[in-house]
C-alpha cells in the first residue's frame, strides 16, 4: 500500500488485506483455460512480499506445474507510519525483489526504490514481465490498472466489483481491454491475522478465458409492460440478466452482474448510469425531488439524477422512493447500458 493512501486507510482500514492461497488456487488451477497463458512466461507479483504473500507461495509451489519461465516478487519498503497505523513493530523494512527461475534457483536482491508499483525500478521489472498477478491496493486501483493498460501487459488481479463505475476504469471495460475472471473472493486476511469478509470483490483480467466466448441463451420475449423504459434514459430496464429479451435490439439497462456473462460477440456495452459515460443516452435532468426513505423520513434531494429512474404507480413497500409533483419514482442501482448485436 502506497504512502499517499494512508490517510484514507486510517479512516477505513480496508486497503491492507491479503488474498488467501485457496482463492488463488481455485481461480487458476480450477480453470484450465488460464494455465495455457502461463506456460513459458515471466510472472510479476508487484504488490507482494515474497515472504508473506499467498501469490508468491502459489507461484513458487506451482512453478514447474505451470511451466513458468520466471517469477518476480517485490516487497514494498514499509515505513514507520505504516507500522504505527496497524500497531506493529515500527522498525523500517527494506524493499527487495525475489527472482525465481527454477526450484533451486532463487535470487534475492535489495532494490534502490521503495518497491511501490509506480517506482522506477518496479516499472522496469514490469516492462520485462509477461503477466502480472496480484491483489493491488484498492485505493489505487484506477492508477494501477491504467499503468498495466499503458504498458500493454497481460494480468490477472483482484479488485472491487464497483470499479466498473469508475470513470477511469469503465472505458477499459467498454473497449474490451478488461473483463471479469471467474471467481469472487469473499474472505481476506487482515494485518492482525484476522479474517475480513467482503462481498464486492472479483478477479479482473485481460487473458482470454472460455467464459468470454460463451453466449447467453435468451428465451424471453419483449413486451412494454414487462420491460418499462427509464424515465431519464433512452433504455429499457431489466432487473435480471436471465430475462434479457431475445427479440429486442435497442438499448437496455442491465445489472452490473451482466459482466459475468458478457460476450462481446453477442453484445456491446455503450455506457453505464451513475457516471458521465452513457450521459448521451440521458433524456432529462430533474429539479429537486422529495425523498421518502423506507422508514418514512422525508427530505429534499437531487439523488434521482445520480442514476436511472423508473416511474411507479404506487409507493413501494420498505423501499426508498421519490416524488416530483404528482409522480412517484424509484432508482435502481447502477445499470450497464448494452445493445444486442444482430
């Protein structure tokens, strides 16, 4: 974790957590279509202490099985500030790199910089690598992925599901430069050894895997009453990916879970609500609206402009809704805006 992210980490200690060995093994060894990508390649784990990281352990243990050419891991030089933050020994640790080219061929070398993935030495190591595989700091996820894309690197990394709503990250999704892997790791190891459960994490990659070419079988038929149009976007609403109609070829708003099924040969992604991307499909901006929370509290807000809006006939039960004059609205969570390819 880089020093610039420590302020946010002090407020919310969710940026320093470590991937479990079993989750890495399940993603890579559990799906053989990954393994052909690793054979004869240089793997770089650029956010991983070689002595503690499960990524380092996994690739060291499976070096020959995967047919790796080389494994490189770099350790970030933790500062006193970081140790104080988590209540550990404040002695500074030096950064170093570990290079493995075989079972009994291991070389440990001190590095000049601090081991941050943006440092000059780390960047040079990145340029010589084929595939990056790690769990980067989530607070720097935008910057981290941007660097990988700019360096034209293949990668398999862990990151937040809601990264799709980042204006810096979404264009990579829309341009088919990044897509979802198979798994959604849910448990992580904290600095104190405890386990942290997270429900909004997944693997991200640009390695071509089988799920990328699987097509969604569409059977439902379009009807206007079943698929209402958003009041503020030129698109229809679909609450579940399995209900995408087979006979509709205009813009549709689907849950972001659609990414787990996305095949670019079958669909194109044209935008996403809750971001400026897709604003060309927005049809109106609302004035202040009355918000009625599920506990009955009334307030005046502009939140309806943050995402898609649907008109409803009756106030929904146990759910926040909005009123503008005599009309009622609900606001579904962020929707991917997609079109079927003919």
